[in-house]
C-alpha cells in the first residue's frame, strides 16, 4: 500500500503543478487584453494629439487667408475713400473701413490664440511619442513573455498528463479510480498525512481504532472529516516522497526519475508543504 500511497502523492504533486499551469493559461487572455488596451490607448492619445495639431494648422491657414482678403479689402477701401465726393457716401465708406478694421482685429486675436494653443499642443507631442515608444516596447516584451508562458504551461500540462497516466497505470485500476474520483472532487488536494492520530490537513483527531487500521496500511481509507485519502506519515518502514520544491524541475521530471526519487528519498514529507495550501498553522 505504501507504493500506492507514494504514487498517489506523486500524482497529487503533478496535479498541483498542472493546476498552476492551468491558471497561467486561464489568466493569459485577460492579460493579453489588458496589454492590447494599454497599447491602443497610448496610440490613440498620440493620434488624437496629432489630429488636434493638424486641425489647428488648418484653422490657422484659413485665418491667414481671411487676413489676406481683409488686407486686400483694406487697400480697396482706401482707394475708394479717396474717390468719394459726397459726404453721405464718404460716411458709409468710412463705416465700411471700421468694419474691416474690426474684423481684422478679431481675426488677428483669433490667430494669436491659435498660435499659443499650437505651441502648447506641439510641446506635448515629444513626451507622448516617447510614452508610445515605451508602451510599444513593453507590449512587445510582455506579449512575448505571456506567449512563452502559455506555451510552457501547455507543454507542461501535456507532459504531466502523460506522466500522470503512466503513474496511474502503474497501480491497480480500482485504486486508480478511487484516486481519480477523490481528485475530481478536490483537485490537487487528495492526500492527507496522519501523524499521532491527527489529520495534518484538517487537524481533526481520528478515532484510535481507525488509526490502528490505518497503520496496517492494507487499504485505502478516507479521513472521516475532510474525506481525503489518509496515509500514516510515520510508517517506520517507509518515508513518503517529498513534494519537489524546485521550480526548475517543473516539467523536466521523467517518470523514471520520479520513481527513482520515491525509492531514494528518505526524508520525511514536510508538513508545511501540505499545510500551506490546506490549513493555516503548522505543528511538528
Ligand atoms: Zn482530514
């Protein structure tokens, strides 16, 4: 039964890592969307500013044309004023001159305001352009990272599934089924080490009779409280495999090396490993 428990623990370790990998895959679309959003906002800000500058320039050109026309009108007006010979017409032409002067002043003021606005807008362009370049660089970098992480996660899940199938097929089908059922109920949280009659996951004390039965190690037993598969952590003839902590071994572990690990490991399973995910406190 210890061999089976070892295999279960190894499968659970794999499943936990697969869950982490799955999380990477699940989170990827949202990350990509937010990345796209950031870049398109930066592009839009830059484009909007450029459009404002262009529009302003068009307005300025129109104003320049208007001022040229008003200048021509002023010259025409002066010429006419010299030719007028009756007072009534003279007054009317004079009035016309006032209107031309007034409109010229308005257009000049407007032109000045536009020039100032153009200066303000133009000053904003270089920092915004720089921000866009930085955002684009970040985008390229983060996009590559997300895609690489996605590929790594998919790859890991595929390899781990093969590894899991191999581990499952190395034990009795009925036991494998039991494990898979428990795992479907509580993915990655199937196993419960028992020490000193206490479930180290849910911290409940199991009845003495149950503990004695468990110590016989001849069948699969569930914790009466958390319903995980129990195993006697301190079995004298055996130490359960430790969950690998090194991230760099993620996905690289072959079935062979896993099996070797089971045989070689003499260290006890660290209680903290389990409790980190399942319960808050730790008691050795
Ligand atoms: Zn329990």
